[in-house]
C-alpha cells in the first residue's frame, strides 16, 4: 500500500479545510489515514524504540520522551491518546500550546506538557517510520492530591472518661488516600470509608477515643498518605474536663513526729478543670475538735493531744465532681524519739467510683501501722542479740568441759585397766586404799 511512506497528514504539509479541530488539514479523511497507519505499524513491535511511563501531579509538568536506540535517520512521531499527532519531527500540528518541544534529534523526540489535568491521562504513542514501521506507547498517570483536609470533632469540650468521635475527611483525591491518626506521638487505629465520584475519591476516617485528664491539651493529628503530597496533616487540640486532684501536705512538723503539746499544720492542694470552687476540711467518723483552726485550704492544731487522733479529710469539688484526700493523725508522747519507718502520702478514696482515678494522692502521717513496724523491728533486734549471746556462751562452756573431761578420766581410771571387776579396779587405782579413803572423806 502507498501509505508506507510518511502520511501527508503527519508531515504538516497540504491544504484543504477538512482537518479535525486543532490539527492542520489533511488531504485524506483522518479515520482512513489512521486505519491505514495502524495496519502498517505492528503493536508492541518497537524493538528500536525506548520510552518510559510518566506519573505527574495535576497542575505540574510532564515530559514524554521517544528515543531510538540505533538511529537510521527515520522519522519520529508522537501521538496523543486520541491518536492525534502532537509532534512530527520538530513540527507541532496539534494546536495545544501546552505541548512544547524540549529536544529533537535523529535519536530522540522529547516533549513537555505543562499544567497537566486529568483529561491528559492515557497512552501516548511513539512511532518510528522504518521498514516495517515501529510503535511503542507510554502511559501517563495523573495524580490528584486531596483537598480540604479537615477534622470534625463530636464535642469541643469532653469530660474525663467520655468517649468522643472524631472524623477526618480528605476530599477529591486520585487515587484514594490513606488516613492515619495520632494522639501526640502515639498512632491510633481508625475506620475509613471511601466514596468515588467519577474519577475522584473522597475518604472519611472515624476515630473513637475515650479521653482522660492526661489528654487535656494534647493534639489529635490526621495525617494523609498519598503519592501526590508529602506531610499533609491537620490537627485539633483536645479539651478535657476532669474532677479535682487532691493532696494533703504536712507543713509542720516537717517530716517529724506529731507529739503532744506541739502544733500541726496541714495544707490541702486541689487541681482540676475547671479549677475547684470549694475546698473544705472535716474529720471522718467524728466531729472536728473545737481547738482546730480551719482557714480555707489550711488546717492548724496549736496544741496536739491524744484526743486529736483520727482521720482528717480534705474535700474539693468542681462542675465535674468531687474528690478527697485523707490524713491519718497519731499523736505521740512527748518522750517519743523514734521516727516512723514509713512517713508519706497515700490516697484513700471515698468510694469505689474514685478507684478509677488512681493518680489522686493525699497524706497519711504517724499511723499505727508505722508504730507497729517500729516495734517489730526493735523486738527482732533484741531477740537476735540474745540468741547470739547464748550461742557464744554455749561455745565457751563446751570448750571448757571438753578440756577437763580428758583429765578426769585419766586420773580416775589409772591402774584399773586390768581389773576383773569394779571393786578390784577401785583398789588397784593410783593411791590404792588411801585414795579410796580420800574419796570417802570428800563425799562425806
């Protein structure tokens, strides 16, 4: 067929007004010309042609390259997905100014496409007019980054222990994006749903989060994984309301015994969100002594006595709830000098509900458990000393008896080895009868 020579429509020469829009007129109808060219050019037979697939982000610049490994001065042509000629050699028949010639030679035709859009996606054909003609295609993929990334939170202000819902939406991306959740630096699992509109994808990820007081002020981050964008994220800061955290501090005596006649000063500290509006002192299971002075968060006893023994409780409350801390007081005699083995602060919750808030703390000083611990330690020490002394005494006595036992048998049994019976042995012993008389006199 005569169409083996270069098609006149691709050469950019010729007249007539029957060409397709955006392309110079062709002397033959375009469908017939394309059919003829397709019949001559084997698909996938471009052994001498080289090209690469192109991936580009929407709005950026894509570069398409058709290269010849062994050039023989044959004509190189580039066609778009609609098989319209973009460049024939260094001539551009297609009236689209976004296509620009980057390089042309006998071995390469390189073209750039600016402001790429989704409509530009598809296969672009490189043709080499040899005998037989060769063709190879490159695929252009257009990526669209997500738009309008935002977090929607169910409640702007949450209460400690409450479960809240957060939703992060990434709109109009291509391909569909992946959404990841972080609370501070810790990654959390979310549940995503994908909706497709035409060639675009909208992804919504849901996060269910049970908040605590430690979450107040922490950022919740929605992070996007997408090939068209890097480090795209948005965040919302959590605001969590929680009931007071109460602690009792002993100001005086500072880390010392609470003795009769001496003063005691306690301070109650309470922190919460919102800040506690009321702080009060009371005595558990008894009335507050009349000589106790309470001033705001401070409790003062000027002259301690045994009747002051008991548990003193500081209570604080806010809009979320009420919390308390207990101080166990034990008044020592004025002669007491031994410091308690344990002197610290421990939380005593008022109810089972408060057991859920293990980070609350309060004071407990001079309790009976500490005294018992001291008594057990002293008794154990005394017992150990006594046992050690007895062992030493037994060792000394044993050595003494061991030495004198040998001497006693030596003198007593001397001369009695050959005796027939006991009476003879006594008579034959050293000293004979005289010795027997001495013994008799000794026993008398």
